């Protein structure tokens, strides 16, 4: 018995050691200077509650997963080796604890190697390996792991049996690694549900209009509006407005709900009215931290997301550091998440399935959040990708992360904007068949189907050629403001391309309200000369060494009194002043067709007027405070117009 315990303890020690190795790599990565969402997660880990959650996650989910995986892999390894054409039945009695430890570690290494082969760019998180070109890296990994296994059994039997054993192990370990990927792609046919949706909304986070056009959006069924604009370039705030929330309150740039929202003082009126009417509004999202609905989803008939509140940030952003955990998340969670191993159509399929029986179905996907880890299929679109190292694909979140060496070795094939366009193209390709066949689905054939984005994505230039990773929710400009919009109305079919007049998501908010609540015909077709408006309290960013102007912008130190964060994934901000006061420095913009005019308040008074035609700036001037207040008042008069007003 002691010998048996000693031998099996080697399996557990091996699994623990592999997990400790990956956790150390994740910790070291979080200790390095970060930018974008990675910086947010790094800062969040300083909170005692977040650290407590991280420990709970590690002990209740990650640790058991690695231990169970280690035991299963060893059982598979042991059973195959004991077959007559392998090492023989005698192996079941002769193996040692050291062999169990070594082979379990090699099996776990092979599983991770297979997962990295599926998402090669995730290797830029692994020091040392991330400097080896892909074309050499994977053959080297496979050779080292195979040689390690051979060294542990080289004297156990004849050469033919040893080769058979190794070949079987490699095959079985590969199948084991692929199992959660296959399970995530299983799509059981759901039972029929009475009732048909009136409105289906599908949102893709951060999709720019120009990128959408190049990525294949014109091949989607419906009428495409070439000059559509968000009304605020921040996901949580935008959905708050679409759902009938107070536009004045949802104009401050932050990712967290205010305490007043948690108390129900800024309800989603359209959602509440739709639910009272029996429409059963349902919302699905693959990264719930983007919206912050945890603890305040009672207005909806159902809300599904992978985890609650800020827990999504931890799961989505730390998962690439733990490939084995990441690949099982989509099987273990109630809704697919945004790890690099997530099938691109998984969330949309589940939203369509679980939305059956609802009159208002909404799905929002964050599969293109930065940093983007390209899969092998996506990486194939980059010429000569096998000659590039994984580290070259690590994007820069701010200009401070770019040192002289990184600038000198920068490769245009690893441009984060290129990765973004490739990812968007693959997402739309995965969605296209689902979208274009909705007219054959009894639950959605009569629904008004809307495909849109909440905002665009901007890639700031550090030099003339080097760009930072994508960001949004910081500014008003055409990169963040212009969005794709496709409306497929089965009741009034329109042309492939609609009016060239400017269309705002405020227009979408109003027509959804009237269609759902008043049973009015659905139409976003604007009259001639129609304007679209954007209003946003822009945020101080760290993307330029020297800002163009000194603007009056949102600053956490200037408006936030405190942050309340709960262990169960809830959060809330306490502000110094109400929205009506803290938004005095809000920036505004108006669009007419493809011309966007932005007014950003200056610290010295007045405003910076920026005019863009498409994505090209054609004017940059300063106007007086009096002129700014006049145009701001004019824009806000329409921005705040109620749906019930004529």
C-alpha cells in the first residue's frame, strides 16, 4: 500500500507542478507594465476582495481541473502502455512514481502544446518559448516531449513496442486535448418554443464600419446603412441608453455602474415596459464585465453571461495564461466566454437557442477585445507567419511600453490592426450562415433583425508605422464613432444599401421603443438632412506622448469618491457630483452623411472643433466658449428628446 500511495502521489505532484508553473508565469506577466484591459486586471488584483476571489477560483476550479486532468491523463497513459502491443501487462505492476510524475508532466505538456497549436500567438505569454519562430517552435516542442517520454520507458520493452507505445500516447493525448474544443462545438437542436421574436439585436463589440465593409458585411442579408454612428463610444453606457436609460446619466466614461444604478434610480424603462407587455426581453453576452449587469438584471426575463460582474475580467483576461482552464471554460460555464479557444459562432448559436420564446432577443459579443490572440486558421492569413516569433505579436497598450529595441524589431506582419481585421473577418464569416438563414427559423423569420456595433475601435500611432493595440471609450472621433448597421426587416424589405443620410443609435433606440411598445412599423430610414449626435465625457488616455490640446476630460481622481466592490462580482462607483454637474465638460459631435464634426471643450475655455470626412480630418480650429455652449445646447436638445415627444 505505501508503494502504491507513493507511486500515485507522483501524478498529483506532477499536476500541481505544471499548474504552479503557469500560475507563476501569469503572476510575472501581471507584474510587468501593462496597458489597456490587462492594466485594469493587474490593478484590480491589488484589491483584497479580488485577490480573495482569485484564490477561490484557483482552489475551487483551476486546481481541481488540473488535478483531475493529471489523473485522467495518467490513467490513459497507463492503460495504453499495458496493452499487449505496447509495453505489456507487466508495465501495470512495474511503473514507478518517478515515471508517473514524468509521464504525467509530459502528457500535460503535450496537451498544452496541442492547445498552443490551435492558438499559436498565446505563446507570447511564455518567456523563452516566445522568442522562437513558430516554424521551429512546434517541431522542437513535439521532439522534446517525445524524447522525454522515450527516455522514461526506453528500457521497458523492445524498440517496436516502445514506438507503438509512444505513438499511442501522442494520439490519445491529442484527442484528450481536443475534447473540450469538440464539446464546445456540439450544437444540440433545441426543442420548439411557441412564440416568435419581434426584434433580434446582434452586436459585435468594437467593429468599425470600414473594417466591417472589408470583412464581408455587405454579403449579410438586410439593408446596410453606410453612415451610421453610435451615440456614445462606450459599451455599458450605450446599452444603458438603448434600453431606455437616462441619456444624461449614461454619458460619463466608466466601466462601472454608479451606486444609484444599483439602487434602481436609473432604470431601463424600455426593457421594463417590454417585460410588462409580455415580450420577455432576454440579453446574452460573452463578457458580462463589459456591461456590469450583475445585481441589476431584474428588468429582463433572462440574462446569460459566463460569470458575474468583474469576475468576467478575470476569466477572460487571465484565461490565456492557463490554456487547459481556458479551453474548458466554454463547457463548464452557462454561456460561452471570450477565451482564444472559443468557437466564434458558439455565443450567437446559444443566444439564438436560448432566446426562443422571447419577443426581444439581444446578443452582444466581445470576441474582438484587445489583446487579440490569433488562432492558427487566422494566423495563416499572414504571409510567412512561421518565420515570426510569438513575442512579435504582443501588442503595446501604451506608448510607454515601446522601448527602442521593440521599435527596432517591429514587424508590420504583427500590426495589431491587422490582427483586428483578421479577427473581424473570421467572426463575420462564422456568423454569416447563421444570420442569412434566419428567415428559415420559425422563431426569428418574422423578427426585425438588427446587426450593429456599439462603437468602433481606434489604433493610436506611436510612430508613423507602429500602432498600439485597439482601444475604445476614450474619445469621440470617426474611428470610435462610425459603426456598421444592417437592418433586415421582413415586413418592409429594403435595398442592399439604404439612405446615405446619417443614422444614429438614438434613432434605433426610438424606433425599437415604438415598435415594441406601440406596435408601430419599424423604420430607421432618416429624412433628408438628418443629423446623428454623439455625446460623451471623454477620458484622459495614455496613448500619445504629447496630447494635441489640453482638454476638459473625465478623470477618476476628479469625479470618483469611492469604489464599492463585492466578493460576488458586484461593483459600484460613488461620485462626488450628480451626472448633471459632472457632465458640464462633456464633448459633443454631430454628423451629416459622412461628415463628422466634433467639439471638445478646452481647459482654457472654448472648444476644439474637429471636422472629419469619412476617416480623414479636414478641419481643426478653436471656437469660443459662447459658440461651444450654443452648439452644445442645440445638440443636446435632440439628444435628450424623449421617445414620446414629437
